[in-house]
C-alpha cells in the first residue's frame, strides 16, 4: 500500500510501563440479572493463576460511574463514564438474503432504540473483501444508509454453503455405488476427497474472515473508551470439516463394514483453527474490544436436483450449527462478551445493553516483568454470582499505542491532540502503472517540545513520526515509524522555538482514494498530535 524511505534509526529505547491493568467485569446472579452495590472485597482477580491486589475499583450503574459502597473516603475521584464505540460487523459472504435483511433490521432497531446520541458507530461488512461502509459516526441517517447497503448486496447464490455442495456430490456418488456402477469404497474415497477440499476451503475462508475482523478492530484500537464489536456471521467452525466428515461417514457406513468401515476423520485444521480463534480473542483484548457474536446460519437444502430425492441429514445441520456456535462462544467468552444463534438476536442485544449499563471496573498493578499476552481470571467470592470479563491482556509500548492511534485516525479524527501537528501533501504523480508518489510534509509546534540539557551543554530531544495509509474500503499499509533526534546549542533555543519541527517523506500509494494519517510523539514529554489528509491518485 505505502512505502517510505528508511533513514538512519536513532537508538531510542522502547519501554513498557504498565501502572494499572483495568478489567471491566459484568456480574450476574443465577437468573442472569445484574448484581449491583458490590465492593472490591467481593472479587478475586488472578494473573497467570496468581492472586492480585485490587487497587482501583468503581461501579457503573445505569451507564454512569458511581462511588463504590464503603469507599466514600478514598481520595481518587470516580472516573467519568467511558465513551462508547461500536463496530457493527456483518459477514455477508454466505448469508442468505432473507436472514441478512432481518439482521440489518435488528441492527437498525438497536441503533435507534439502544444507543445514546453521543455513541459512535462504524459499520463494516465482509464479502470476500473488507468494506468500511461508514467510519465512526453519531449520525443515525448515515448508519441506516450503510446498513441498507449491506442488506441490498446479499444474493441468493451466496447462500449455498460448502456443506450443501458436498452433500449433493456425496449423495450422487452414493447413488452411483448403489446402482452397481462404482464400488462403495471408491465412491466413499471420492466423497472424502471432496470433504477434504471443502475443509481446506473452510480454513481459507475462516482465515480471511478472522483477518478481516482483526483489521476492523484496528480501526478503533486507538480510540478512547469502550469498544463493542457486534458480529453477525455465517460458517466459522471451531473444528473445520468434522461435521462434513461425520455426515459422509453416516451415509456410507451402512454399506461399508469391518476393516472397510467408513471412519475417516479430518487430518488437519482443527488445531490451526482453534489457535486462530484464540489469537483473535487475544488481539481483541489487547485492543480493548468486547465481542458479541451472532450466528446467522441458514439450514442447508436437503433436496438435490441431481437425484430428485431428499438428502439424508443424519443430524448434519445440528452438527454444522454447533460447530460454528462453539467458535462464536469461544470468542465471546475470551473477551467477556456473549454469543447467540439467530433465534436469540433480541436476547443478545438485551445483553449488550445490560452489560453497558451495569458493570464494575477493577484495576491492579502487575508484578514482575510484563511481556506478551498474560492470562487473567476474575472470580466472585459469592459462588451464586457469575463474572464475565476478558481473559487476557497484552501490554503495549508507547510506540504501539501511537501506532494504534494513527490507524484509528485514518477513519476517525483523533479526539485528543496534546501537540499541534499539521500535514501537507503534494499532488500524486505517476511512478509506474497503478503506483503513485505523494510527497508529505509534517509540521509540529516546537514551543512545548521537550529538550533536556546534556553534559556537554547542548539541549537534546527526540520526536517520533508515525505514518499509515488506508482506503475507505479498509485496506491498510504497514505503519512507518521514524525517530528523529534534535540537538541544539543553548544560544539557538529562541530560534528553535520559533521554527516548526519539520519532517518530509515520499509515500508510494495505489490508484484511487488514499487516506493518509500521521502522528508525532514527543518521546521525552510523551505528548502526541495527529493529522490526516486525503490524496486521490487518478490516471491522466
């Protein structure tokens, strides 16, 4: 997407300083109702199975922060309620048009009836490519138009699943074998071969849709506040191919006995698939996102035009649905969210609303060296209560946090700008077919830039520049990071403060609309600023 010239890197040390790990916890009783007015003594939190001391605690009730009972004397004020950001993600690749329209209608109802006027929402769809239908916005009309666009792109052809195609092919092979034109063993092996191919297709599709979800979450990773992902999707099995193999075995097993029995199992994919799901859960937690998953599977058509008879189902549809619903449950549980089938869409939206209206925020200071993803568990001392919370966290360096904010700034202007930064862009010029060069100039106010006196009397500081390029459809470049050292003599300070800090580079972009986002970080002062611009590259 974008390439930048690399300059000599300054030896700037990246450090991770995790002062407090914050975990939002939803507590319900045996009837699933929220429990209020608890104190931190009611909770246990473990990191890597070791108990942690809860140092920060407050309750959110009715969507507003309230002082915890018995802690009225604590010096720290109660934080304001966090801003709320929603990603409505619709996997439209194989969703039946009828179900898609129903999902869209429910999402529009959710937007109109359950969100606050200040809530920001982005609508994203997936249909073999990522489409950001609208970036974060509070405008309900824009959201309705984006959702309507998704409803109107579903087609009947997209509803045919890999599973249905396999059922029709294997039923045809079985009929050929029963007519005596082919040995049952050969027909079975061909059927299993098709199952193996469809399993690989499922794996590739799963990888693509999981990557799309990760990109979707990255668009809000650097945005302040709570991040709620509502994903409506179709097939995403936790064990790819198991339901297809089991069904194929079931229709052949009555004709194949003994050493020739139909007992094949998928020989790959399950471990890889579970790891991809777990990794997405970890990344969601690292980005502060809670996943609410809706399974929108259409039952397969058990009538085939090949032999004009019904296909033996043998519980295949139930197994297929369970395979996907288990994957959705895994993602929801890992992030403290919830999952439901299409029949439970109303209950799922009730859960989201209740979770946002009533929860607890716990904080603790991790001990020891903090690196990588760390598992956490929140438990209730009262076993009549159930706690839902994210199950991991991954600390991020200031550089990683800046990179997140720069990506988010592509789609939604950064809310916080401690440092005044400007971005100027030149006109795109053709380099080669489909590739254009764009000159950029980044300017920052030098007045508050942090300089430290060195032993030799000079003043020195470091500013870091971050650049990312995206498209309205959600394509993203790699993130460019460039540290820049500043050294001046004391006598030059006045002139330095009067001249903007300046950084220039040349981007390589593709044809079409390119969204350029930059961030500058005062490495010593930790103040940051962001700017963005649009460059449209068109052939002449």
